[in-house]
């Protein structure tokens, strides 16, 4: 067959162009598929990166919330004022929000064997911008403290140390024991397990929470 402008030539040329077009289309299809795979992989990586960023942001937010919770809890204080005959509670809330279910004990006994005697429960302690509030202490607690002074031969004007628990505005329960170190608290009946009730009997140990 000779090449020239005849039907066979046209068919052959068209076939060659079709084959070339098919090859080019195949190349473009392969490139498009590779590019699509790369785009899918990039999208997956971007999504994973965004998820990691969201997790990091969540952790940072929670850490900031925990710092804020602790900052409020650190601003709650309770101590005793008075003399060797009678004492009162002094309560201060230097934070900007109320705290709730404040429960207070006086610590007697000895340093080696301290006893935390439940004194009072206060439903709400609002902020005290004007300074500490004073609260009276019931007579039988005064008697117990005077008896403790007599039994231990303590010098006059020795005031009992205060231990307390409370719930902050977010619902978290905090415990400040006699050593003053603030800690989160899991408290049965809202009282630490080693506290003694008003009648002197020990609080039952709380069951473990699951």
C-alpha cells in the first residue's frame, strides 16, 4: 500500500492519531490518578494534623481550666482566732465566685496522732472582699478544745489548726488538711474518712469509687 491522499491513508492516519490520543489520554489518566492519590493523602495528612491540633488545643484548654480551678481553690482560707477560753472561725474567700458545702474541722490530738473533729458546715461562702468573716463555734467544741489544752499541758492561747473541704464553682471538691497542702478530694459523706463526727465517733471510710 502506498501512502497518499486516499481512503486507506486517511484511515491509517486516523488510526495512528487515535492510538496517539489514547496513549496521551492514558498518560494523563495515570497522572491524574497519581495526583488524585496525592491529593487524597494530603487531605488525610491535613485532617490528621488538624485533629492533633484540636487535641492539643483541648489539652491546653483543660490545663488552663484546671489552673483556674486551683487558683480559685487556693484563695479559700479558714483559721481560728480567740484566746484560751473561746475561739471563733475566720473564713475568707478571696476569689470572685462563691464556694459551696464548706465543711470545717479543728485538729487536736498530737502531731504524731492528730484528730480532726468536725466543727461546722457552711452551705455557701460568697466572696469576702471586706476581709475574713467570723463564725461562732458551739460550746461543746469549746469544751473539747479546753480539755485538750488541759490534757496536753499546752500553753495558753494555743489555737486549734483548721482543716476543711469545699466544692468550687465547677463542682470539684477540694481538701486543705492541717499541713495546708491543697489537694483534690474524694470524700465519703462529703467528709474525709479520718474526720470525727460531732459526737466524737469516726466517719466511716468511704467506699472506693469506680
